[in-house]
C-alpha cells in the first residue's frame, strides 16, 4: 500500500504539471486567424484570435507588441492573418520580447493579473499600455502615435499594482510567451497576402511538458503491471 501511494502521488504531480500543455491546441507557424472581441475605444488588445478553415488552434486572446503595424477587426474571416514565424522579436521596429511584457501576458492568460477585468475598457487599455511600455515604447512615442486620448491608459496603468507585482515575483525570462510575427493572410484593406501585420503575443508549449506526460504514462503502465 505504501508503494502504491508513493507512485500515485508521483503520477498525480506529473499529470498536474503536464496537463496545461495539452489543455488547448496552441497556434503554430502557418496558422491563419481572424480577430474579434474588439471593444469600442480600445487601442490594441485584447483581441480574440479565431482559427480560419485549415487551422484548428483553440481560440485565444492576444495583445499587440508593436505600434508600426495594424490588424483589422470587424470583417470576420474575410480579414485573415497568418503566423509567418514565432520568436522573440517584432518584425517592424525590431523590439525584443522582455521579461516584464511576457509576465504581464502570462498573468493575463492565467487569470492571475491583480484586479484585471477584461470586460472593462480601462483595464484593456492599461494592460496594452503596460505591454507596449515593457517592450520599450516611450510615453512620447505612444502619445504621438495614438493621440492625447491615450494618456488615460498611461494614467490608469500608473494606478495598478502590476509593475510592483512583477518586481516582487520570481519570474525569470519569458516563460512560454512568444511573439507571433503576423502577415496578411488574404487580400483586404488594400493589403495583399504576405504583407507585414501587427505582431501578437501568444503562448507556446511548455518545454519538457510533453516528456513529463510520457513519463507519467510510463509510471501508470508500470503500476498496472505491478499491482494487477
């Protein structure tokens, strides 16, 4: 009984670690998508990325990581975009994914961002500002690009605990957050397929999670043989 319990605990722990990697089908290079979920008055994300025919990832919410490009929302699957590559840098602007930007998005995706409500416009704009700021865009650049109305997002971010929460966290590196380099997937809004579009934040599989899942299955098989 003691050995059985020990193995059961190990299996449970391994499955708990591996499970998130298999909960969703994550996007990959070549996937096409269209965006919905825009709230009137928001700048950037959050946007809901939906797969088009031929792509089968689980719909997810994304945030923008550059200001030099755009994606259009409102045309449904008629406004398609494609992931041309996945990595650590934006195409236009050459910004490198920072630890703080990755932390903000990871906290958002795991519903762990303190006092954040995706149904509130102010929260969306504040988080989008925080990501752009963490990516290295200055307030001057953002205000010049979006106008003085974006000052409210800057001010709102300043009232949040997120910067302090990140500083107090033990987060290191970028985790499983990456930049999806986007291009137009079809012709619309005067652009042709392959033209650069607004890059988006995404999640990729956790390194080693698949291996842990295999190890867990191996332990289960061993238990069946030993105790059957």
